[in-house]
């Protein structure tokens, strides 16, 4: 990711749709925001050999967990992001109209 060293980034390929093609979920540790230790979480989809971002700006603490849930919305697994600052995790669901994951209310 971003041509950085492995120590500066983490990524996992995971099939969020069950169609046999992996999406990429990752972070770049240098993308720190507002001095609170959070980094950006990226969700990318392979379209014609190029990865396209399908997530909004999702901030998370890399010492917490990110889960791909069994429950699907519009054919994509929901994503649960834990937080050190809140006891309530945030769930993101795929919106087929925007082609992006959106915060689930």
C-alpha cells in the first residue's frame, strides 16, 4: 500500500461477497489523524485489475479489532470496527446506490 515498508502498513485479502474474488482491507499506519492515535481503514475492491476504494473515511485504533461479520447487506459482509473511546462498536454496511460502505445507524 502506498509503496511503504511492511512495518508501516497492514492488509488482508478477504472475500466480502462470497464471489471468489478478494477485496482488500488495510491500513497505513502513517495516516494518523488528529493526534488521537487512530489510523485510516481502507476497503478496496478489484475492478478490472485496479483497486478502487469502497469505504468512507473510517478511523480506528490499530490496537482494536476489525471484523467481517457473517451478516451481509446488499451482498457484502458488514464490517464491525471496535473503538477504545466508545463501548459501542461501529458497523459499516455496503450501500449499492453509492457503491460504498456507509456507517450503519
